[in-house]
C-alpha cells in the first residue's frame, strides 16, 4: 500500500462506488403503518386510477354545464332536483337536461353531469326546484377518473424517505405493504490511548470520548442503527481483534483516529492485515480531513476518519453519508441546504476541496453566513456551526457578499 497517495474527493468517491459495485443493502417487506421514515427499496406504481370515479370537489348540485349558461343574480336558471348522492355510495342517477342532483364534497357524480354548481350560488325554492345565480363550465368543481393518479403511474420512487403524506398516497392506490431497505448497522470505533469515557475523571493528557458519541448520532441521523460503540487503545492486536469481531455482523465500520502517517497511526496497517483489497484510498485533498481512509474488508466498507472531531464530522458527511445515500438510491442533490450571503472573504486551501464551518444569521428575509474559525481540534467548532460551505478545488475562495449554499448539520 502506498501511503498518502492523495485523491480528489470526486476520485475517492468513484473508487468507493467502484469497489462496491453490485453491493446491495438488505430489504424488508413491511406494513405501511410502520413505514414512516423508512427508505423505499423499489419504485411503487399505481394499480388503480385515483380517483376511480368522478367526484365533486365542493358541496353543490351536479348539473349539465350548458343548462347554467347565462345564469345571473337578476336572471337565474331554474332546475329540477331529482335526488341526492350520499357519501360513500354510488350515484344511482342519470342527469338529463334541466335536472340537478345534490352532491356533497367528495361525493360521486351522477351519469350525465359534467360540472357542479357550488351551493353558495344556488337557492332552494322548494323540495324539487332550485335557482342558480352563476353559470358553471364543463369539468368545473369536479375531479375526473385518474385526474390525481393514473393506473400504472409511478407514484413513489426508490430512495424516497417515506413521509406521512407518502403513506397516504400508498393507501390511496391500495398498497398496504412496501419493500424498504433494512436499517444499515454501524460499528463506531474510536482509537487513542488518551480517550476516556464521558463519566470518567480525566487525568493530564487525557480527553473525554467525543467522536464515538458524535459519529454514532450522525449514523443514527441517516437512518442507521449503531450496534457497537468501542474505544480502542493504539495497539495493533487490540484494534485487529475488535475489527475481526465487528466485521462478523455489522454492515459498516467507522474508525476515528489512527489514520495519519505516524508511529501510532495503525488503522491502515490493521485493515490491510485482514485481507485484500484492504485500503484503496489513503489521503484525500480535502480540508479538513486529508488523512481519510476508505477500505474494503470481507465485502464490508470501512472508513478511517481523522481523530479531530470537526474533521471527523466533515469526512463522515462527505464519504459515509454520501455512500449510504448512494446505496439507498437517495439523490445527494437532496442534501439539505440554505442559501446565504457570505459575511466576509474566505480563502480556500489551494488544490483542496475546502469545507468551512459557518453560523447563520437571519437578516430580514435573507441569511448571512459567518465563518467559524478555530483549530480543527477545538470542540466549539462543532457546537457553534450550523453547517458548512463547500469550496471546490479549482476555486480560490468565496468573496464577501457572494451567495453560497450552507449545507446543514
């Protein structure tokens, strides 16, 4: 393995996709009652027209539109009412000229009717007759068969994160079970002799565990299940044993720390000791996050992230979240962002894709993005930042007043 042959973000992503060509996440068939928040594993097509009968969008009278032409306040049209449609029942009437049938909102239109006059524009004269004070046009105030959804139409696509309204769409086309992706499992491993649990007393030279908890929360936010969280000492055999264990029953492994080149940075060596192909990317032209590792061990994706918390978060977004979205069929363009105006000039690192953490200030109808400065090891970089601005490799930076996309954490 050649250490630190630096790849661009784009090339590293291409290698990641290429290494896992043909890899598929497991799927499960579930009832739509339990499907909210899950990711569709296949396209869903309508087996019926919606609506499957012509229906009214208002309370009023089903009529033949031309019978109302010329109606006005001073010269109403008079029609005979021949019946009333009940909700949830078939309209067992046929409208003929100069006749009308009362229809509630959502009720079925009788045969022969081509529009509905809103009840507000009518007056009931007696049990059998109404006056109409406003004309209606053909197809006014009605929904025709298939106007909403046509039979055979794709109603939801693979990769859709099901919202409550999507569940309603599934129900409307008669689908009560859907195939969704199983929630991917993650093992989060933090390496370092200096790391202790949050509830432990810290001695000089030690730090409380940040990455394990931060990265576990990020995995959870993209629909994953964290099955194992482990803090490991910087020892080759210890890390190897932990990896051997988690590889048995975990979909994705995320390791923070130990990815730089140094005497204590053993992550890449341990990964390569477990078999081919091992590490296929070690070093990415990204700031922060240059010592990133992408690897494949026993058909499992292993990500080596920097130990600095802010850098680890960025690399998780750029590679781990990107890869999961790819496997789930989610378009990365759907990544949540807010357009904002940059408050100051930002210079980017030449030849690197730069990720600048920012805060957001609401100013009237617009947002102003303010950079959050600090060294990559500073914890406050994470808590202060609302998101980040991405500056491409070939860009020299961002100018004050320039519109930018702030990708939200």
